């Protein structure tokens, strides 16, 4: 269906044990990749909702609640497309709110630089063979809160990264703060957020959310435009190849 310059279609998706039929609305004409981020957020939300239903049907209870921010000290890998979208979210804040958020990003940048992690997290070529798991463990040990975290809750919940939407647990919330994450029981949610990393022809490239403003100063300007349906088709094709 085409209406007011947008196209709506129902996507039927099967990922692991998850089966969904979800309506997606995207711009009909050529747009940058960031224009379809809301559609991808909705798609991930639908997958997560189905995973939540299956978890509850299995007799388990999801323990994540507002005010429980231990997971917001983990390394949050985001795609370049999501990075560009989140920069727009920051730009839309009031001057005073933007200054507060940018100050927290600056603090995270300094902490990661002092720990010797900043450069390798920004540049995949400098990771010296370290696995994502090793980098994530080293990052978590620093206890750096996400710059968007306020009163142990996400201040941009509606715009939070795709991977944040996919992380839920059924274990007691206090276990998430443990350095080794012992006893944490994640909900088995298909990680379709990984597909967003290659949306603009990047080869599975990511950087940590906490270095968003540092990344913004080094990123290459991108002018690639595709129609909304073309971006979605590209996403689905890459998802199917994983």
C-alpha cells in the first residue's frame, strides 16, 4: 500500500523458533539508510514481543524493569546507520539536555582512553585479534554507564539501539551486575540487530555506543540513498544469509 509518499507491507519472518507477521512502513522514494531505522526498530520489537510471549508460556518471568540499569554498563555495539540516527536524536535535544548528554559521552571517552580501549574499539584494524567477547568483558569491568542512562533508566527508550531491545533476562536482576555475569539467564531472542551492521555496505562493522560522539568526529560522510523498500529488502537479504 502506498500513501503520502510511504509504502506499507506486511513482512512474514521466520527466525529460529520465532514466527511473526509484521506491518512495515517506509518512505517510497530514495532516502538515506537512517530513514528506515524506525521500521527496523518496529521489526525487532515484534520479534522480541514474540520471544517474550514464548518465555511466559514456558512459565518463566522476565525480570527486567525500569530502574534496573546494570545491563546499561555493558558494551553496546551499534551499526554506523544506528550511530547516524542517534546523532540526530542528540541534535533534537534542548541545548541544556544536549550539553548534559555530551558531557557524559566525553567522560566515557576519557575512561576508555585511559583503559587503552578507546582506539581499538573505534577502529577494527586496531583490535589486535581480540574477540568481541574479550572486548566486551574488558569494557564491562570498567563500569562505565551508558551516557543515555539517567536514574538507572534509559532516557531515550523509544530510540534505544536495536541490540538493547533484544537483551532480556529471566534471572534475578541483581545478577546482571556481577563481573562474570554468573547465573544470568538471557531470553533466547534472535539477534537480528547484527544485520544492521552491513546495511550500508559495511562488512559487519560496529563501534560502542559510549563512543558515539568520538566516532562522529572521524566517520566518513555517506550520501548513499535507496528507496525505503530497497533498504528493507537489503536488510532481509542479509538476514537470510546469516
